[in-house]
C-alpha cells in the first residue's frame, strides 16, 4: 500500500476524502471495492493520529460506517451489505455532481469580487401591503409552530435502546475464543457463533475467528457445518492488541 502524504485541510468532509481515494486508486464509483476503500480510509485516519492531527467526528463516523459495511459483506446473507453499499454510492455520486456544479458556478463569478463601489443610500419602504386569507394565516401559524417543535431535543426515552446495547470488541472475543480452545483442546465453530447473545457479539466473534486464522493463532479443520478450531502457532497477545484501538 502506497504511503499517504496529503493533509486533512484539503478535504471538506469524509465524502470529499472518499472521492479523492476513489480517484487516486482508480476505483469504480458505481461498483466500489469496499474492502480496498476501507483499508485506504483507515490508513489515512491512522496517519492523522500519528501526526497528532485533530480528527473531526464525521471522519470517525464514516470510518465506523465503512467497517460495518465491510463486516456485513462477509456474512452469508449479503442483502444488507448491498443496500448499504448502494446508499453510500448514491451519496458519493450526488456529492461529486454538486461539487462539479459549485466549481462551474465559481468560475462564472470569477472577477466579480474585484468590482467595488460606494454603497447607495436607499430608503426602504417597510409598509406591509399584502392581504391574506384567514386560511393562509392559520396555515402559516401551524407551520411556524411545527418548526419550533422540530428544534426541541428528542425525549430521553428515544436514547434508551441505543445506550442499553453494549458494543462487544473484537479483542475481547479473540481472548475468549483462545481461552475456550485452550481449555477444551477443540471447539466447534458453530458453537461459538450460536452462543453469541447479541448481534454485536456475533460480528465480533466472526471477525475474531478470521483474524486468528489469518495469523495462525488457530487452525480450522472439517467442512460444511462440521468445522472445528484448534490452537495454532501464532502470537495471541499481538493479535488481540491490534484490535484494542477499535
């Protein structure tokens, strides 16, 4: 992977950064390679951390969104991944088109800011001369009240479901699976997945198995629904530590 040297000040937001990565690495915006895009985006975020640059919250939110899309794309049912990918593609295309239009408009107004003259003293007539039907006044009043209500903060009950769900880290599942195999010597892959109590725990277990297998910490044997895990020769401490920051 080539070293990233651009600065965050160049980008107005995460969509701007994604368009840059797509252009630099010649990706197809209509059929994005999510895995490659995630790697490039995370690499950029890490480079910002290494250079002690402040990272805006929307950049972090986009990183979480990309990782989630990549995660669900690895699961057997890919309908959700395709839907999320289509939503991201639509946002990128819309942002790209608006950016092109903005550049064209900026070019059309080039030089206007160099023209200056003394402001004219214009006396404004503040007399209101419109006549309104009673139904129009009622509609305007209701519309104004509605706008006021939309600015109110959401009730506390709307946050209960979000706050109540704990996010399970991948590093914790790496350590759990390794300890489980160490105690029994051999563990069924299905047992680990079916014992997951929440969706977050299931996704973390899936990623943990992939990482442990890739690094040789565990070895997989069997086929179809009879797949078992055994201890391999990899270093468990390094593998778990890599996920602590996520």
